[in-house]
C-alpha cells in the first residue's frame, strides 16, 4: 500500500488528520515501536516517547502519532491523528486483513460435536469442541478448540471464544442438609453473551442459578478469567488475566479490571471504574474511581 492509499482510507472514515508526508512511499508491513522494520508503519501513543533517532535510521518508515503533538527532529513521514492507537489498528486491519488469524472461513472441525441446530451463518468451530443442543449461536461466531458450551446459552453475533473455555457449567452454590453436609443448589439459569464479545482462553463462565449470567456487547475477557453464577458484566467492560468474579456481581460499563483482580460476592463495580493489579474489592466500587490494594480503597478519579 502507498501513503496516499492510507490517506484515502482515512478520508473514507471521515477522520481529521494532518499528514507530513513529502513522498508517496510504499508500505510493505507493520511493526511495534521497539522493533522497527524497514518499509513499515508503526505508531506512538505519547509523542515524548518517540525514538526519533531510530525511526530516522530505519528505511521507509511511516509513523502514526497524536494530533496536536508535533515531534521535533523527525525525518520520516508522519500522520498526526486523533487517537493514534485506534487509527493505526484500523489501518493495519484494513490493509493487512489477509494476515489476521481471526479471519476464518465458516468451518466445523470433524472432531467437534455440535448438537444444536440454532446456528447463524458464518460459524467456525475448532477441534474437540462440544456445543449442546440448547445453545443458540448468532452470525459470524468463532469457537476455537477444546471449548465446552452446555445448557441454555445464547451467543450473539461476531463473538469469539478462545480455546479451552467452558461456558454454562453449574455454579458454586450450596445449602446444608439436616446433617450439615453441603448439597449443590440446582442451577436453572443460563448464560447470555452479547455481540462482538471476546472470551479469552481457559475462561470459566458459570450458568445462573435462578436467573441468567449476562455478558453484554463488546465485553472482552483475557485468558484465565472466572465469571461466577448470576454475574452481570455490562457493555464494554474489560477483564484482564486472572480476574476472578464471585457470584451475583455487577461490573459496570467500560470498567477495567486489572490482572489478578478479585471481586467479592454481590458487590457492584461502577461504570468506568478501574481496579489495580491484584486488587481485592470487598465492597462496592463507585463510578469512575481507581481502586487499589487489599482490601480495595479509592486512590483517585479515573
């Protein structure tokens, strides 16, 4: 692709940008800022972090940077744009889609067991995956290898479920019998997963007890996350690696749960709240607050 083709794509998106590009060089690939490759496109979030000398030494570079923060001494072409992070990944996603391993054609592996017939077009199912007969699946859903989906589970459009995940298993709820022995409570609910959700590898998502466990649109979970019965994860929440959420918890819209976050049973995490690494939240977390520590305490506004 050429720089002019990139600018044309940004024009089609209606983006506002400032291009400082004295030539129309061809771009053959992409690279991170700390491992530059010639004839490639890269990006920087903070202009102060730009490795100017390294960029100038690397042949054929193109940089995407934040609009309004000119970078001194830079000799390579640069496109200044609002939200360089978003712009960069839109560009590489558009021009290099053929390299993206997420772009899979519809397929059901011969070792998979798909009992449901309630399936939208474009389904991909990997090897040794089991999908039960009560599961409803939307359009363009990807379910990778060694996944188990059982019970009353609904999955929305354009959702990806990584390998090793279990969805719809019984949650951890018990009562004591007359002799004090714990007895599992029945779980009559299911799991409802929205559109454009990404479930990481080796997640465990329990079905609800009396109501459903709900994961709304655009939620993203990292690897090794646990979502217990009756939880409600609201739109756009981000759960990073090792997050453990006890039962009947609500996680607000666009909240960020850092690696190793633990949430106590029944608490509310507010919209756009942010937890620090290894945080243990035993009480409600207010909207828009950063909480850290054990037990969690409010550090500042997000």
